[in-house]
């Protein structure tokens, strides 16, 4: 989930980001061994240097081939420069 969120946050930030926090993560259904997982991200808020991303995980049920939501969590990322210092997120 962190990798999926980092990929989207990096695009929004136009460069490197660091994970600051993860909020409200609970598993809704078990994940079967061998199940295929899909990760979906949505940008909820963009601050001066931070971004809040919602990351959802969906799994296919190997017996029915139906997709069901497994979990979700809110991640906060901060844009960083090459020295690891906070930088501003470019405005679009």
C-alpha cells in the first residue's frame, strides 16, 4: 500500500516523497493465498509540502472471481529534495 501511495504522491509532487503517517487501516475480509490484489489511490488533499492519499486494496475471490474490498488507509506523504529536506509541491 505504501508503494502504491508513494508512486502516486511522487507524480503529484514531481519528485521524491517520504511517508509521514498511515491512518485507519483495518482488514475487512481475509486475503486468500494466491489471490490477485489491486491497489487504487486517490489524492484527497494537497498542502504546501504534503499530500494526503487514500489507498484502497481489492482482491479477487479465487472461488467466485468476484472482486471485494480488502482494506483502505489514508497515507500522508511529504515532498523532499535530494538532501531529504521538505520542499514545496508544485502548483498545477
